[in-house]
C-alpha cells in the first residue's frame, strides 16, 4: 500500500508472501510488525476513549503504558524491565519502592506525616515479621494472637524471648 503524490510515493504498509504485515517497515519480521521513530507506536483504546494501552517512548526510552485519558499513567514498563505504577509504586531491578525509587529490596517513603506499615491477619492468626539468614528463620517480631502479646522471638512468636502486654508488662525468657 502506497501513499503520496504523483511524483513522490512512500510505502505505508507492506504485505509479504509469508503473511507478515508491516506498517512503517518494508521488512516485517512477524505477523504484525509496526515501526515508528519516536512518539506513540501502538494505541489501543476503548470506544468512549476513556482507557488506553500504548507502546510509546517515555523519557526517551521504549515503554508499555496503561493509562486513562486525561489522567496520569497507571502503569509504565520501560525498556529495561522496570515498572512504575500509579501511586508512586516502583519496581526497579527486583526492588520495590513505595513513594520513591528503591535502592533496597523494600523502600517506603512518605512526603508528609507518619510513615506506617500495616500487617493485618484474621482472628486466630499471628502477625509476624521474620528475619532470615541464608534461607533460615533467625528472629521474629510480631503479635501472638493466642496470648494477645507483642513478642520478639526466634523462628515464630510462639517461642518468645521477650513479650510485652498491652498493660505495659514485659516478660523475659532467660537472663536479662
């Protein structure tokens, strides 16, 4: 398929005998091969133009973008495999950042007020943060549901080294 005037003709779409179709390329290497220098390459949208999926350049690199019209991008996956989600959640080289680009496995930052994490288990279940070394649990901090105590423990909160009650009493296992 060609476009142009009577003196200048440009190929805009190529159909090869193999069935490969190219738009923006004369040598399509797949069933549908789209090529464009800069800007948005592919845009799929809803009939009322409220949501779209785009393959486009973001910051000079190739990206896959999920967005809503008149809104910030909801998900950007850049050419290096890094992801940025709406709400400032960033996945970078296997690290997760909330409110920031991560430099550690998990980085959380707030721009105003207190920075809090929430762990919420169903009734009858413990809520724990476990610390591992070489794949083996070493220490645990958390809430033991059965005793309603906050505990510092070895592999789980059922084996406490130090326990705190809501009435501000502490119990040591062993010597202090």
